[in-house]
C-alpha cells in the first residue's frame, strides 16, 4: 500500500526519545529512515530496561520502521560514509549539544555544501542560541524551566514532574511538523533549510491557555490538582471504590449533572454555584458537596448515570487498565509484530487513522548495526572495503 512519505530519505543521528520518536513517526508514514548509531555501543536507550531477549524494550518502543547502522564518525572514514549517505538524503536530524556537530564536521553549513536540498534538524535542550544554549538539558529540566512543573500536582504541594517525558515528545512532535513543512517547501522551491528546535520551546508552545491567562490578565497558573483553571466542575472525584472524571463544562451540563446524575436540583439555585464563575470562586465547597454525593456509590454506577445524562465523564485508569480498555483495543492502539530476537512484541499503534496512506509497521527496531552492510552496498561499497572498515572499527 502506498504511504504518504514514501520516497523521503531520513538520516537519523538522534538517540533516547525526542529525535527517535520523530523519526519513528516519519518511518511509520513511509520514509526510509537510516538510524546511525555511535560506535561501539549505539543509542543510549539500548541500556535502558526492561529487557526482552536481551534487547531493550525502551529502544524497541521508539525505533521501529528504521534501518540501523553503527558508525564511528569520530574517524574520517566514518565521516566519509556519513557524507555519502547525506548526498542522497532529504532529511538529516541530530540531537547533539550545540557546537558538537560543528566540531565533528557534520554541521548544517558543511552538509549543505554536499547536498543543498538537505533539511537539517537540530534538537537540543535549550536551542542553538540564547544564554542557556551550551547547557545540557533533559526533559525534566525543560519541565522546570517552562513552568510546567509549577502547574502540576495538588494545590499547595511541591512541584511535580509530568507523568510522561512530555517535553521530549513535544520536541519530537514539533520536529515532525517542522520537517514536513520544510519538505513541502523543498518540493515547491527545491531548497533545503535549517531547523533549530529545543525541548524547552516545544513544551512551552503547548501552554496556550496558560499564556492567555498571563498575557490577558496577569494571572500565573499554578497547580490545581485535576481541577480546571476556569471551569467547574471539571475534574476528578473519589467514589466508593475509585476515582472518576466529571466534565460539566457549561451551565447546561451542570444543571443536567445536578438533576439527572446526583439528583440534587437545589444546587442549581444555590447562590454559591449559580454561574461557572461562582462555582470556581467556591471550588472547595463545590468539591466537598460533589464528593459527598459520589462517595455513596461505586464508579461504575456513576459513570453509567453520567453517560445516560450525556455529561462527559471517564474512569481514571491505571496505565495497564488504559491499555486493556475495549475502546483502546478497538482503535488498534495496541499492536503486535515480530522482532528477530524478541519474537512477538507489543507496541503502541498509530493515532492517526488514514484511509488512503495509513501508518504501517514494515520492520521492527533494528539490532545494533543490523543494516550496516546493506546500506553500504547501496552506496556501492565493495565487500572488501566493508570488511576493511569492520577491521578498522569504523563500522
């Protein structure tokens, strides 16, 4: 089946999560992704557990649909191989600290001399410019600098890290749409370009509502548990046997919630809860009233009533419950495919359901250096030369 990015060639010098997530999605959509791993040990995520058949599941989770080579680019012969790869590439993506690519002789200015149409994407913690550009930056540092940790957790509590590496994924997503936009421009104008993006910028760009509160009213968003900053009730509540989410996000839904779900119509006329603003101003009292009601029955009972009344709601799942929910499964968000060592493995599916050019798993994550010989043969390297490169520990 035809795929949207069939014909795009991507050289991937990234590791761990942000860059590999980006190139995995490009590969899911049909791009030929060649993952270039450092010599001798490869992507740092290869030593991150859990392990299955001595392979890192963390590595496998973010590196399907790629061919993998191992290359010593600190040696000139290794750089020469990389230059040969760049000659036919559309996209080159790296996540070195600023200055490292230049010191290695693989910066944008150098590589565009080899391939003027190259789209070169750099992902770093803080970006290539600015006073923090030389600092090393991981996802958790980005969460702190962007203000995101100060908005996460319970009211009055300590700052809390988001449960996932949200800035890493934000950077990966930003790289995807930036590369796609640059690729469209290349098809129109025939020229490549340089993309500089950071974990901090990528996550900060997602704080759209919080920026509106600050720029519009000088309001600084803070941690508020599961409650919404401006809408109530729109949060999680305990029940007799667990927790659920209630999203009575407008006046009509609030009144339906009172009448048809908890059967407390008098709350509609309570002066503390007349409007959404009133409910937000008296959120602590509102939470207590609703909690007292919902604690009288199990989650399943309330979720059924909420559904019947048409009030948006959801269980609050543990992660294993989420992955085994029948709706998640019906949407094929959990898939299985074969790995040469691990056998049948599971991974997350494709979130975009495309009718004409759907995502596909064409190959599992590569073993370290698995496709080195295949890729070099495509570059017209002879058997003898490949053997010599192996002996010199270039590949």
